[in-house]
């Protein structure tokens, strides 16, 4: 088929028109409109202003030129790059710090080379085809690290495309901080850091628990000490340090039970300092307090660990002598009287002596009432006062009855 004003034919295989011009052997001529004819043998007659052009061709044997695409230029950061080949595929290796890649292509069809074009796609970045600029150059800047394949197809002035695309493998190296070895090292360091954090956290918790345990122990000990102090204050006389009436009663029950189990004698001694009110009036309460402390100290010096000693109230004291009968208790009291006379205490640079009267009671250890023991000893004490004081008196059993 010939169209006006330029001769062309429609190719059934590629489904497009193929134009003919001076490059195909036609003279530079001006065609007359509708001045054409095709004979039965395929001869083409074209009417022109300069005459008739006769052209004979065989459409079945006409060979069409299929353009090939070649890589003509590779610039990396402005410098030429030597292309490497792996079979029929070109390979370009880019460093991680590259800035610009420029690729130039040539379409090997010289009929109308200025009309040759290319299209391309960079697999790994995009699968869509794109058309290149008229100078058939591609430019890539800062491609991410990875593997790509560039496919390029050429097209000549007749619209015929390359039979197969030109393929170029492009490898962009990863920066050093993205290398697999570095990632492995980084992961290991991260795991070590996490392990170290967990270890130090556990160690910190252990230290904190140890401090808390120590603090609890210290607080417990302090509480026990305070409890002992409170108990000491509750059971002891603040002036003399001896057991008070409540503390003596509690300890006496234990001592009496022990004596009962061991079938040993037990004696109670009730003591009253002689004329203590007169002593206070004469020397003052400070001297009286000092006299009480002096007497308490003498008692503690002479008593055994198994004995009990307490302040019963005012100037009265009470003793519980374990494994000691009434006779032994009287001997103890008489020796204490002698000591009182021989060891005066000093008040305002003056030696002062005190005296005492003792009432002794010895009951069967099965008698569990301290009140009965004290009542019997108190009766003996008053008997001693009636006898002139400064003596020790054993209560008779008639008092107990």
C-alpha cells in the first residue's frame, strides 16, 4: 500500500507501516496525488513531476533490519569504567560511596539514526518501561545497596524493536556498616550488652536485697534491743537496777518451780533499812538515794547467780536464796550486817553507815503463792524491829499457820 505524500507499505508481521525514502533508493521526487498503481506481478508505478518511477519488490522475501543495542559509554563519578562480562550479560560493580552512574547506548541502525530511540527498565527498582532521552543516556544517582538488572531495548526509525533486550547486571556494594559480618558482630555485641545489662541488673537486685536483708536484720536487732530495754525498764527499778516487784514475782515463780523439781530448799528474805525516814530527813533525799544504791550494790556483790534480788518498795528489799535453808539465810544476813558496818558510803566527803533488819521465811517449795512467803517473812521482819532492829529473824511455822 502506498500513501501520499510519502510511499509506505503495511507489514502484516509487525502490524505497522514501513515508510520509504531516499535511503531506500528512491530519488528525491515529488509524488503526484493519486498517481500510483500496482501491477499484478507486484510492480509499483509512481507518478511524479519528473516522470514515472517503477519499483518492483517481493514482500515475502523483503528483509527488515532489526536494530541491536550496544553499551557505548560507562562513567562512574565522571571516570570511565571498564565493563566486565559474564557470558552475554555485562556487569557493573559500584562502590558503596559512588555518587553518579552514567550509561550511554547506541542503536545499530543507520537509516535515520537521529530517530533511533531506546526504552529501559531497572529490575530491582521498577518493572515499568521508561523512555530515555534523545541522547540515549541513562543517569543513576545514589542507588540503594543491592543487585539490579538493567534491560534496554532499541527502536529504529521504522518502529522496529530489538529482538531481545540488552541486559546489564549492576551490583551496588553495601556500606561498611551494612556488611553481613558487621551485622553479625553488631548483633553479638547487642546480645552481649543485653546479657551484661541483665547481669548487672540481677547483681544490683542481689546487692539491693542484701542491703535490705542487712537493714531488716539491723532493724530487727534494734527492735529486739529496744524490746529488751523496755522489758528491762518494766522489770527493774530505775534507781538501784534491781528487779522491781513485778520482775521479782515472775522470776521467783521460775526459781520456786526449779527448786521443787530438784527438791532443794528455798528461802525468802525481806529487808528493811533501819530508820530510813530519819536518815532522809537528816541528810536529804540525795543521800537517801545514794544509800539505797550502796545497799543494792552490796547485795549484788554477795549474791550468787542462782539467787534473786529485788527492790520491794521504798527502803524495802527482797531476796530469794536458792538451795539455802533458813539457817543458811540467817548466816548470809548476819554477814551482810557486818559488811554494812565495815563499808560505809561517802556523801559530801562524809562517811555514812546504814543498818538493816531481816525477816526470813522458808516454806515448802510446793507453796506457789509468793504472797504467803512474803507475809511470813514480813512477820519475822516486824519481830526483828521489835527486838531492836539490826538483826535477822527466822519466821516460825506458827506464823505460817
